[in-house]
C-alpha cells in the first residue's frame, strides 16, 4: 500500500515540511521506558534543550486543552507529536491521547515516536488509531553493537541484559516496521550516531530499515552524557559521511532540531513551550526520541 509521504513532505516539519514552516506540538504524556539507552539521562527539567527532555508529564485528557492553547499561540502547528519523555508504547497514554486528538482535532497530523520494543505486538493498534507518521529509533541492527548502546530491556515483565535484550529489540523493531509500513504508514527511522560505536554501521541500518519498509532516515548526533559521557559527539564531516552512505538506500532528513519531549512551535524557528506548558517543575524522570 502506498503511504502519505508526499502529503507529509509539505506539512510535517520532520518529513520535509520544514520548507513550509510547518510546526508541531509535543505532548509529554508517556512517563516510563522499557529499555535503557546508555546515553539517556532520564531527566525532566526546565533548563535543558535535549531530545525528550521535558518539564512534566501530562495526562491524555489534559492534552486537549494544551493543543487548543498551542494552536491559538502558534497557528502554524500542523502536527501533534508524542515522543516521550519515556517510550510511547510502554504505557497506553500515547495511543489514548491520539484517539482523543483525532476526535477533537481531525485535521492535525498524528506523529508518534517509539523505541520499537513493543511495536510488533502493538502494530495493529497503532494502525487502528490512525497514526500518520511513525518514527522508530533504531541505533543498530547488529546485537553486539546495540548492546554497547543499550544496557537492558524489560520485556513482558522480564529483564534482559545487553545482547539478549538487543536481539529482542532489533527483531521487534524490524518486524514492527514491516507491519505498519505494509499497512500504509509512513515510517521514519532515527539513529543516534555514536562515531566509535555505530559510526561504520549506519549504512547497514539504513539499508535494513529501508528493506523493512521505512521511507525516511534521520541521523541524530550523540549528546555525550550518562554512560556514554566518555564518547565524543560526531564531527560535522562524520555526520555528512553517514548521511551520504544512508542516502544510497533511503531519503535522508537533515533538519532535525534535537527537540524536547514538550517542544512547541516550528522546529529551529520558534519555541512556545514555556507559554503553553507554564514550565514549573524540575523532577527526575525518563526521556525519549533519542
Ligand atoms: Fe516530533 Fe519527532 Fe514527530 Fe517530529 S520531532 S515526534 S518526528 S513531530 Fe523532528 Fe524534533 Fe528531530 Fe524529532 S526535529 S527531534 S525528528
Ligand atoms: Fe527509553 Fe528513549 Fe531513554 Fe532510550 S532514549 S532509554 S528509548 S526514554
């Protein structure tokens, strides 16, 4: 089935719509995570601008008034995205929120981001809810590389470590991408580029996810922190090289802005999160869209 990539290209800031100044609002409704990326600081705070960092988690019901308020402040918003601060499929909050948003704001594009651990088993529900664009963060397709990037996964109530966790994660990501792409959903894959760990593996990831049905690929430079604080961020030429290799297989998105999980506005151009969320809280929690 063909997907809606051509429509997203003009209206979704992360699928090409940045050229039209399309905006997005992130709803931080997903609190917990089921994996443990070694670069994930699991923080909720007011001061940092990093992917997935947020000030507080809101409920699916609260989301509606938040979207209404955001649209008044920033009419350029075309996309409602959920990208954390934890994983969107680890709890039911994200899908519940999208159901409510779909009813109240049928014209807004529904964009979800997940680590993919539960994507294969939740694919039918994701399809039924009518997500318009799905991002899966795939940092490796080889378990020995993934194990250096992710410490463990909690899957069906059991904790799996390192390579065993990586095998489950990768299998479910690829199977999940295949299922939703086959149903006509446009899938973007994000990879966090850690030069010394997956730097020479990017082309393989791009090729594998393209074969599974992904349409577009985004390379996010590592922000060295937490267990990967001793790793360095990629240099410009390394990002460029990785993009060129990926581009042999799949369209590449080059305008990622490392958004917070409660970002509001046109990425890289305007930010209204302070006004919309009245950021007040500083508490420890989880984060996502890494
Ligand atoms: Fe948000 Fe992500 Fe949807 Fe975009 S962000 S959930 S796909 S609407 Fe976009 Fe921000 Fe980069 Fe993400 S610029 S961090 S890729
Ligand atoms: Fe979970 Fe996202 Fe943090 Fe990874 S980066 S541990 S997927 S919240």
